[in-house]
C-alpha cells in the first residue's frame, strides 16, 4: 500500500464543510448530484435529527453508505440509532443500517473504488482519503475498510 497521500484523520476536510450546505440544498430540492442522497439520523446525545449528504454505493442489488472520512459524527450517530431516512427531493425512505465488518466491506469497497483507481485524476482525489493503488490487493481493501466504516441500508419493514 502507498502511504503518500492517505487522509490522516477522522475529520472532514474544510472544503466539505463549505460545499456541504450547497449540496444538501440541491439534493433537498431534488437536483441530481451523482449517487448522493440525504441521510437523516438521530443525534446520539441530543436526539435531534441530523441530515448530511452521503453517496450511496450499489453493489449486487444492495445499498451501502461508507465514510470516506473515518469515524465521524454521522457514523457514531448511525451506530447509536441504526434507523435513518434516505431522501432526495420529495422521495424519502426509512431504512435500517447494519454496520459491516471490514472483511464484509472490503470487497464492496474494491468493487466501488477499483475502477476509479485506474485513472490518474480520480486516483489523485481518492488518494486524499484512501490508502489504495490501482494494484491494491483484497487485504489492502480490508485494511481500508477498517478505517472507513460501511453500513448496509435496508428498507424498514
């Protein structure tokens, strides 16, 4: 694995703080913004709803969210209360989140990221958050999954 550019903390970069409100507003009115949706979870101490944009990873007919920034607040909130709401525009769905082990998340992370690691431009962007190269092994992806929590989202029944 390369260690040249990997994100070295569990903090969200300042550019995300700057663009987050704009992305949240665009998603809230239903404008397409790639695989991004709004995820609303209850705050683990306040109980207040907390909404933030996340990218949905779809793999083999299943849906996942993953934290490129590590153990951030939304991850801790989702662990405390695994029920959440996914929304985009006027479409909302109540889901239940189940955290995956690193061994379960590694192959999904590989399926999601490996195509982008072949491109110099996208590899440079991903390299800021993930310690992966185009020739990364399954073990490399599992190691990254330990640093980047992943949850499967299923409709609440």
